[in-house]
């Protein structure tokens, strides 16, 4: 049996939806004869009548009723693909709403947002940096960057890059506690808690001497020997390279999480979102350096 083309299925979907060959021809910008020919080819292919036509009305047959939902999906996918191809030749424009935690936003996302604005002068950016759980659909967010995968069929997640974290402490603190880098006995050291929002866990931070919402301040406190802190590796790395902080070796094998790009699930992703995602992905190799350049001295 000859396979039906997407054109024939789109024509059938349009006729079935509008219940008129004339209206379908107008919407598809083709002649009525073309519509009739495509319908006839489709019916010849499936071997059954799909539409019951009279001089005054048109209705779906039983076979047409079964086929129609599949044609809707084909038509939607075809229209989305054509719209996407059309938009690829057009410059992104309009308002792009981005969201992330304050730390990720300040050390990575803000730089990319400025590059994006410089590259695409017809766009505007609403950059929301808050330490909370965003309601992406309800708040009209186009693209969020999260350290976890949210649940729900109405959201799409794309893994971007690792979000490695490590426990660090000042060498002098380890020396005073008579510990060396080879020891696995850091449980009694004072802790510094860097927390992001009210949902942050405090279960692993006993004997906490400082709680702060700024990772930069937490790292500076660790450099001064006030305790052990768990921090993003790219932000801690300049202090590690300078010999100001030591990575606790028993934490080296801890699992590495990922940063995810999260956006509303659609047949068609707007060009302004696709353009920003492309910018993020092409910048992956320089992420560590971008974040490190913004660490407080």
C-alpha cells in the first residue's frame, strides 16, 4: 500500500475541521481542485471513504473519525516544523523571561544574558534571580536553570553541564586540628553553611559557626579558618589554586549533580528560547572560567 504523504493528511485534517472543501482551500491557499485531488488520493490509499459529502453538508465516516485524531497530530507537527524553519531565518525578538538561583545567576547567567542582548538587539530580558522554587508555567517563565529535574509533563528538561561541589577548609584550620589531607576525620571541625532559600537542608552541618546566603562570603570565611564549607567547585577553585583552601579528600567521590534548562513543553520552542539555549551550550567550555572570574578576592 502506498504511504500517505503529510500533505494529504494535512488537507484531510483541514477539510474535516472546517467541514468544507472551499474553506479548506482558502486556508491552505490552494485551489478547490487540489483539495479534492488530495482527498481522493488519500481515500484511494486507505481503501475506504473518509468523508460523506452531499450538496449541503459534509461529515466524517466511521473510518474518517478514527483517522482524524492522528491527522491533527501530523498537522500540528507539520505546522510547527514549518514555523520553526521560517523563524530560523528571522532574528529573535520580544521579551525573554529567565530564572535561576542568585548564585548561578550572578556568576553565569547574567553574563550570558548580556551577551544575548548584545547579539540580538530586538529582544528584551527579564532576569529573575531568587532562591526559591519557581512556578514556571504560572509565572510565565520562558527558561529556568535548576539543579534538579522538576516533575510534570508540561515541562521539558535539558541537561546542560555538571554542577560539581566540594567541601573545602583552610590549611591552617586542618593544621590546628592536627589533621592532614590524608585523614578522614573532619566531622568535628566547625562548619560554615551556605544556604540558598528556605528549602536548603541543614542536616549535614553540625556545629555550624556561620550561616549565610552568599557563597562568596562563605568561602571568605573558610579562607580565614572559620570552618568547612561545601561550595560550587568553580567558585572555590581560585582559592584552591592559591593555596588558601584545601579540598577534603573524602568528599572527592561525592556524586556530581547537573544544571538543567527547564522550559514549558510545546510543539514549537520560540526562536528567542532556542537562541539562548544555543548560546548556553556553546559557552559550556568557558563556564568554569566565567564563574571563577567573578569570585570575590
